[in-house]
């Protein structure tokens, strides 16, 4: 895969539909990841001591990768970050038609990237898992340290050198918030990182140890699998949803003029109020009233007797007395406004309010 095609493929990944609402990371965050790295086989071409060589190939074992990033979330799914990375792989084979012999040496890549990423909010359908994609570009140094072979007689050749070049990467990952620590998420990623090629500048022949100048061109295509952690510094603590507050219900009990006795209909309504007491009800207000006929002092006492009569019936029907608050309002707060001295049946009442 060419470097140009790699970046085009990365751009295509980021161009996924953006209709999904993003999982917002808002503000500064720090991320880190470690894992395994696979460095693709490369064909080695170029010159040694000014003479062109017959191309040979080099293969590598699985190695390791570490990434550290500092980023900023814009609160709409987009993130931007700077990243430092380190990758190392041992040489597993060198061949030109056949294996050269026992292999030695390592290939190392390290550098910095600027990444742009996008988080997709799945609305909790995967238990809080948020997928994300991204692309990055930057500068990578690629080093070969005595990468070569040595045969049974002790003779061998090793390639060394360090060369920097521009690189790019594509990122596909998942994050899972850790509820115990607001802002902290577990991440899992696949990254494809490639550079525009590198030139190694030294070939050393053993056992003599003589070094010859070289210009050997190698590729640098990496596949990385990482797990890590990301911490957003300004994440708000998770807030438990408030328990729904039950709407207050009111029952009206009416009385005959100048009476505090309960009628059969009054007892039926009180029974309905007692039955309605359930989950979410923490207090029962029993408020007594009179009409505006009669002296005000008498009406105040009458309203209290009416409230106490209703409260006693509630207790008889199983409502704990400590849940009931009784009050008398006399001839105040009329249900039907009237002039003083008017007998109005709807004002002769007790209101049972379940809260």
C-alpha cells in the first residue's frame, strides 16, 4: 500500500456519516495506551559504497507500541490532540531468495502526530461504549539498529541508521466510561501508521567491524493494537436522576351547617383518600374550613373539629397518625367567595391533600 493510498483510506474512514450525535468530551484531556505493533515486511533497495545492490527483504516479529496524547474536546464529538509515540520490533528474517542466516537487530519508530478524531454517541445502546475514528499527520523518525544477519562462521552484515520523514495514521477505537471515576474512560484502538519512507546510512561487516556508507531505502508500515486510559479533566460528576415527585392529590369532604359529624358520603371519600395513600406520599394535610355565617372565633374552632374528625377516620382506616397534619382555617380561603353571613355548602369542607 502506498503512502498516498494510505492517507486516502484514512480520510475515507473519517468521512463516515456524521448524523449520529457525538458523545461529548469537553475541554482538556490526557490519554495513554500500550499494546502490540506489527511492522510490515519491507523490500530493501539502494546502494552500499556507491554501488547498487540486489534488493533483499526484511521481516519483523511482533513488537510493542506506546502512545501518550494531550487533547481538547470541543463538546460536539470533535477532538484534536497532539501525540507522542514509540514502536519497536525485532528483525525476524532477512532473505534474497533464501534466508541469510540467524537474524539480529531491531527497527524503532518514534515521533509526534497531530490527530483529529470524532466520537459517535450511540445513546447508551452498547452500555456506554462510544466508537470513534480519526486521522493524524506528523513527523516520524525510523531507526534500524544493527538489523541484519550472522552466519555460523561469524560473518554477517548489519544495517544501521536513523532517518526522519513525514507520516500519517488512521485510528479506529472504542471508549468505555469508568463510572467510579468521572472523566476516566477505558480505550481500545487499532492504528495504521505509515511514513513516506526512510534511508539507512551505514552497513557494518562482521567480524572485522568495518563500516561502509550506504543509502538503503526501507518502508515503514505499522499495524498497532492498543488498550489504554483517557481522562477528561473537567468532566461533571454523574448525577443520579431525581426521583419523580408524586403530584399532590386533593379530596373534599363536605359538612352540614354548624356540624363536624361525618356523613356516609364523607366516610366514603375519606376511605378513597386512605386507599390512595401509597408510594411517594410522605405527608397528608387535613385542612378544615367553614362558611362565613356565624362568629369568626366559633368558625375557627368548628374548622379544627372538622379537621380532627377527618383525621380520626383516616387513622381508623390504617393511616399512621404521624403522617397527618391537621389545621383549621375558619371562614378564610372560601372555595366559593361570599359576603359575610352567607351560608354556602361548598365552603363547609375539609380538604385532604396527599403530598
